[in-house]
C-alpha cells in the first residue's frame, strides 16, 4: 500500500493496525534506519483510547497511504 506522493512531517496517513485501518499524523521522519535502509516514520494515532495521538508507531513508507484532507460538503451548500 505504498503511496506515490512523498510523505512529510504533519501529513495525515492511513495504515493497517491489526485488522482495521487507522489514521494518524506523521510526527517525525526517522530517516533510513529500517531494514535495508528503508525510511521509517514516527506516526501518532488514537488506538481506540479516545485520546487523539495517544499512541505512536514507527512504520516504513510502503505501509503508509497518504490521506488528502477532506473538505466539508456543507460549506458549498
């Protein structure tokens, strides 16, 4: 599920967490410290605790899908 767009700090991303998809925020580009020099990113997300950004995980870009910001449809009505 790799994203063609470059992932940057502050981006919203979606990834698999167990059997579900969750959305989080890229907090840090950790650099090429993964297996075979893969670039890792520190992602903050809510793991069902109800608190935003209560959990963190490091993942490679190949497991992240960049989420475009969603516009409210009510604004145009």
